[in-house]
C-alpha cells in the first residue's frame, strides 16, 4: 500500500482485486478542520464499496471492529466523498472487477 507524503498533506492509492476486500487503511491524525477525500473507481462492469470504522485501532487489528458503509453504498462509477470528521480506518471491497481507490488528507 503506497503512501506519499505531500508538502500539503498525505496521499495514498491502491488497487483492490475483484472479489477481495482491502486491508484496513489506518488514517493519519489530522487537524479536525482539514477534511480528507476518498475516491473509488470500480473497473468495467464491477462495483465497489467503501467502508469506514470508528472502532479503536486495537479492534480493527483484532478483526472485531464495526464497519459502516459510506453514504453511496455499492458504486459502479467513479465516486468521491469528503470525510469531515475523523475515522480510524477505511477499507474497500471490489466485486466482479478490480477497483482503484485513493485517499487525500
């Protein structure tokens, strides 16, 4: 999972293979006034679901975290959303096609 420090923040990109769920991406601490943007691009004919967790890092690592679907549910086109409050981690599930996703803080 590559992450790139940026002068103005932090950027991360990854591809999730069809039929798989990504490993959790732990979100960096950030100023609550600075939003984060998450975007997902499902492959042709596929859908993707972004989920976030408010559980503790320990719960995410233990596999006991509660995951919530983002407001758009499963999407079949490029979709972005702004996180205006902190979350512990994000993950993406790709269905019948690979999906690319990125986060910018």
